C-alpha cells in the first residue's frame, strides 16, 4: 500500500516532517524508497539533470510518462507525484485534465504537481473533481523562468508576499492536497504554513515548512554544473564515480581486468576437440 494524500495531511497534523526527494529511474527510486522517503517526485528537473537541457521547458509529456513508469516500477510504498510539464496545463482546463489523466493512467503515478496560483484554481478544481490529486507549486516556478527573469527569490516585497499568501489559500480551497514553496523567504513560508491546513513542502523556503524536497542529483553530488544555495551535499558521488571509472580504465589498459574470477570456463575436452579441428 502506497502512502496516501490523507496520510500526508495526517503527518502535518502530528507535526511530523515530510521528506521528499526526486527520482527519475528504477534504480535511484528503489534506493530512495529503501531509505524510507514517503514521497518521491518525478520532477521536470530531469530536463537539466538527466537530459542536459538548460531549463525544464523542453521537457515533454512523453518524457514525464517514460520516467514515471521507471520510478513506479522501482517502488512499492512511496507516494509518487509527477510534474506536469510546460504547456501541458496552461491552456484550457479540459486539455489539462486529459494530460493529468495520461500521467496517472500511463505513468502510474499517484498525483500530479503543477506550477501557479490563483490563475489555476479552476484547473485544479476540475482535476480534483476527476479524481486526480493535485500538489500545487508557488514561489519560484521554474517553468516561468523566462518571465521571472531568472531564478530569484520570490515574495520579498509586500505586494509579492500578499500575492503568494493569496495563491496558497486559493490552491487549498481549490482542492490541492499540498503545496511546494520554492525560493520563498523563510518567515513568509512560515506564515503560509501556519495559514494552511494542508502540508507545505519547501525548497529554498527555510525550516518552517511541513516538509522539504530536494533534487536527488544535487544532494548526492552528481550534478556539478551549479550547486543551489538551498541544497546540502549529503554525498560526493560524482567524485566517487569518476575515481571508479578511472580505476576501471587503468585496469583494462594494464590487463588487470578481467581476471579468471570474472571469466567463464570451457570444458577441457571440448576445447581440445575444437583446437584439433582444421
């Protein structure tokens, strides 16, 4: 039985912090779940850390479905939420509901996440009515990075702060079961968290949210193009992988790999018969 949205809401009520991490493939998802992470996000950040794009914008529905299937196959207990990619929900709500339905049906996920506030309340309402659990996402919305003129902290002015608070309340009223707060000042995130009865999940939003989400490749030291201020390196797997590959290359060049231990034998009689053939 996978973690449900009601269980996540119960965690907020108990004051139990929610750890959430991204995964994009079978192997990493399996490892993340084995560490008792209750929520795994198949993030459109795969556009940068897996596919090599410079933003999340080029990511397609087919990309998200493909990676969601792999994550679902690698897990049994974690709640799997997937990002709806750019322009899959921004037009009319019927198309948004159809795309969300595809992610649920074809991707096998448990819920979807979309970026935006009050302008998306009707879309959220329609999705929830169709039986699709929705996680909101406000603050820095990476799919709007061109409009926002870069990756900047949001909500520092009184006007912006009031708008983010209004967005959060509107998303809860529309039926969202949780909201990600990205690059939001910690005091504002604290206020939003206290105002809402649904969980807030922070990323660069300080310690007062009900949970935290980070990108797998960031916390594991795998993505080195840049290191966000809000992340913490829990491992340096990039260094370890490079060293392992260097050692492998050296062993192959010097004849240390493979040895008899990594080889398969053949019956001596058969070998002799083959050798005697002209």
